[in-house]
C-alpha cells in the first residue's frame, strides 16, 4: 500500500520516536539485498545523525557502505518484514552507528516496511530504569483516515489488544473496547482535543482485549484538520501500563495498610475517623475510639524471638477482625497497639460490651510454633465529641485511658475521664523535667544504713535517689522512677546513681571502715541492657571502688525475662566480685525454687511482711520461715521497713542477719552519713566511741 501525503505528514509530525519508510530492493532470486529510504521524520535525524536530504532516495548501502559488517543483518531483518508482512520488534546494538536501538518494524504493503525506533543507549546503561521506561513507552501505533475510512495498526497494537486488523475494523473505537467506567472521561479528553482546547489527546483508560480481560493503557493521539477546520485524520499510540497500574495500586494499598497484618494503618484509620466524626456531628451520634495494647508483648518478643512475636500479632489481628463488624474499622497503629473505630454508638455500655468481647477473643491460648502463649489486652476508650474537640485529642485521650488500664494491673477496660487527663499532663511534665534534670544533674543521693544484728555495727549504706524540682517541689521516686523506666531514661539515671554511689563508697571505705558495703538499686530495664555488665565494670575501674564492696539490688520483676539469661548476667557480676541482692522479696515473681538457682548473696524481705510482725499474723510466720529457709541456701537476709523495737526483737529471735528502717534512721545526704552511722549504732546501746568505726 502507499501512504498518502497527509498520513505521512501526520505521522512525521507526531512521532517522538524515529520513523523511516522504506522500499526493499530484491535480487533476481527475490532475496532482499538493499533497501531505499522513501521518507523519514525529524526524530530519525536525531537518532542517526543523518538528515532527510542525506537519505531520501538513497539505499542503506549507499549511505552506510559497511552495513554488512554491522552487528545486525538489517537488510535481511527488514527484508523479511517487508516480504513476509510479519511485524518484528528488535533491540540491538548497531556498530555502524555505535548506538543501541529499539526497533519496531512492520509492513504496510509487500515490499515495503516502516521502521519505528528509538535510541536506548542510555537506558541500556541501567536495565532496571530501562525496563520501567520501556514498559511505559507508547509503542502501539494506529491511525484513522476519516475521509478514506481507513484504519491501520502496528504490530505492538496487536500484541497489546490481541485483535487482528479486520476485527479492529468492526469495532466501534469508543464503545467497543473502552471500559464503561472510563468511557466518559476518555471521550471528554478526546473532545477537548478536537475542539482545540488541548494540543493533543492523552489519557489513561482500560481497554478490553480479545480474550475478554481489561488492560490499562496510556493513550496519546493527535487529530489533523483541513483549512475548513474539518478533521480528516487522527493517529496516535498506546502503551500497556497494566503492570505499572498494579504497582501503583500496591503502593497505594501499602500506604494505607499494615504490611504484617494487612489491617488498615494509622493513616487510613485517621482518615476514616475524620469522616466518622463529621457524620457524628451531623447525625448527633457518638463515635468511640478504642485503643488496645497487648500486655507484656515485649517480653514475649524478646524471649521467644521476633518471628514468634510477628506470628502472635497476625493471629491477634485475625481474632480481633472476627469480632469487628464490616462497617467498623480495625487498624494496627504500630508495634502491639491496635485501634478500632465504632460508629453510631448510643451509650458507653455498648462500647464496653464490645470491648469485653475483644478481651474474650484473645483469652484462648495461642499456639506459636513450639510455644503455647496466653496473653491479655489492656483497652482504653474515648468518645467523640464528649472526650475531645477534635480527632487527635480523642485519640490521645483513648491512649491515656489505655495506659490507665495498664497501670491498674492490665487485662481491663477503662473509659477516659478528666482525672486521667490531669494525671497524663503531670506525667508528660515530669518526663520533660526528668530529661532536663538528667542533663543538668539535678538529682541527689541520700543514704540509709543497714545494721548487722549480731554485732550492732553498720553493715552497709544504701544509696537512694532524690529529686527536687523548683516548680514541682519534691518528687517521690515512686512517681518518677516508673516514668523513667517507661521512657528509657532510667538507663542513664541508673548509671549516674551507680557512679556517684561508688565515688561515695571510696570515701566511706577510706574514712570509716574498709569493709562497708554500698548498696545500689538497679531497675529491671537497666539490668536488661546488653552492656550492663560492661557499664558496671567501667564505673568500678574509673572510680577505683572495690567490686567486693558493691552490692547491686535487683527486683523480682527481672525474672519474667529468660531465666538462663538472668543467671548468666548475675554470674558475670559475681565473677567480677560484685555482690547481688534480691530486693523486695515476696512482692513479685520469685520463689524459693528460683532462689536456689540464682547466684545471690543477699535477700531483702519486703517491708509489707515486717509491718505486722508485732501481731500474731500469717506475715509473722512467713517472715520467720523465709529467714530459716534462705539461711539453708547460704544467703544473707536483710529485713526492710523496721520501725519499732518489737519488730527488731522478733527479727533477732528468728535470727535475721541484718535490718534496715526508720528505727535506725531515715535516708540522709552524704555529708550526714557519719551522724547516721552513730545514730543507727546507738539503737543497740553503742556509744560514739564503740560503734566499730573510726573517723580517720
């Protein structure tokens, strides 16, 4: 076939790729031996360096004499296309032009071929980038001669759609293959172009292929008009962007969903909460924001591994989803924290009953590989609009309620209240001031003596942290230590305490007695740090304090971690020469069975057992039994909270080793330690001269 001048003009004008129209030259045996250039476009000159004047009417051998030595047999390749009529696509390096080309060749009529190609040299330098760009290249060429009622389509068009030429000719270009949902938008873009509102037609739409599936394509085209303004030709190209659309859909999905559980993430939850809040205002209904946190998840994750932790979260998400209705939103906000959006709530009782069902959903044991785990959840609820002016405030208040549930022993549900808000405000204030106090070293240490009951002499001095803030006044350790542990600040605070106590210990050993111990409390958070033992050794080396005079007091809460790991750390401390004491015994997780396997030097009986030994109570019997059994394990005993003479007499009678409490003196600053030693010794009738210690 021959192309009209109008068609050639249209194609040449609109093609961004190089275009070349050729006639094949055959020998006497009808074998292709050369080909002649009939027409080229401006892009051809850009990609080859050959101008129109240099090639039109000439053969490739005349233009490039060394063409037979090229890395590709272009004459044979294009000859087969021209004679067989089968479109071909080829990517090849041309030595003659020293470039990589992507060539799309097809034959409009026997003996002729059209080559549409692009320079892909730069793209070949990076295959991944090339693939993305190549996938989006508009390379399915088509045109429609309106006056002649002729349609033509390139080979890539057939590859994308699956339709042959005659089948395409029988289809209505708009209604026949464009997805109904995209039809109006596509038609609007087309009409905007032909009405001269935009320079060219361009859109993305879905087209139905021959096998009945829809593919996403990027379509681009341009119409030509005669002098009277009548459209006589339209042409363009399509490229298959289905894979790109799938990637975009996946990216959009991942932007709003949690990768581990597949649940909506925080961004999607907040979007839905915003919509629900607007509806609630218009309909005068309530929205409940439910936040829930898995109790003790960190211990499970740390002791059993992150694979087990991830599996647990996925199963929890599945169980929770079974309890949530279709119109409610369950999301994972991060870590082990989930959120649920309840709409059209009439009263708090409805939300509470829902949360009870959630707690029941997770109460059954979880089978995690070789582990069986029982968990609970703590839940906080805030209602919109009663519990917040905006969605961010409601979410914060639900979080406050959830932490209140944890503070009340976990495994329960709490509604937000104004009292909680005040508590949380103070908590955040203390956290902020803690950071400042740590940075500016605003803490102090007080010291309280421990007395040896056998001799009446001072056995040890316990270092106790104190904090005075100019705005808040005295802040009790019972208030700021949990906040420090929750925020991780306790690690640095604990290191500061240990260093200063060791320095004080050096002075005490020099001035009062060379064998006096310094007792330092260690948080379970600090104890679990990987470098804890190294930190202790570093401080001992820097201060010069004798390791055998340091007694670290740990609490029973560390035993919820791996028992083997705890023993390993304790044995390392013992090898270093450091003594270890179990503090607050009887209030936590430990048992006498644990004690016999722990490398302990001392056990401190909690003051809750001591306060009632004046009376015939079960605590009195337990205290005596603890002392007796612990002695059999060769562990020294210290009784805390001794305040009366009768308590002291009872502890003497059951052969307790050491005592500590207000009876012997309250904690005092470092400069008053000598006074505290004298006062504690005087309880046993010692005078200043016979307390067993000298002031050098």
